[in-house]
């Protein structure tokens, strides 16, 4: 009895093509997944900056001055601290860096920035305009 083509299974060439297609689709998937994670973490940095700005405004309403703060989530999740040492409700996730600086000696205005250490996006906040501006960290370093 003679075996027909359908009884023999796949040829080596067909298997190689199938593996090549699966490998290409896998590479595309992981590329987009990494891009998504980086974009999502960058958005998280902007959210942390906005929450920190709100905490600064609440502190200003009580004390009539802004405070300076540098927070880096490099050792895991940390919290923004008020000048008296108490934690605020602003949690800074791992690999996010947050910086808040009073603009001058009167401490009536402040600027802030936040970024994801693995990304190239920097979020900047100015208390006078009340807006967040997003710029490239690479461009910011050259200026």
C-alpha cells in the first residue's frame, strides 16, 4: 500500500518555516511588551509628580511655604516625606526619581520633576503655571 502525501506529515522545510514565523511573532510581541512597560512606567512618574505637587500645595496652605524633597524609589517603594519627617500619602515606586525644589528664598513657588530611571522621558512641573510638561531627558541633559 502506497502512503499518500497527507499520511506522511510535515517536511523539514515546512517545520523550519513554521518555527521562523513563530520566532518572528515572538520577537515582535516582546518588543511591543517592553515598549508598553516603559511607556506605562513613564506615565506612572507623571502621576507621582502630580500627587507630589498636590501634597506641596496642601503643605503650603498650612505653612505658607513650599519644601524641598528628593525621593528615589531605588530601594523599593518609598514615600515623600514632609519637612517634619512624616510620610505623605505619595508613594514613589521602584526606579522612579522625584525632585521638588522651592524656587527662591521666599519659598512661594516651586518646581518639580520626575522620571523613570530606565526611560528617556522627563516630566517637569511648575507651581506658577500648574502644568506638567514632558520633555526628553536626553535633550534636557544637552541644554
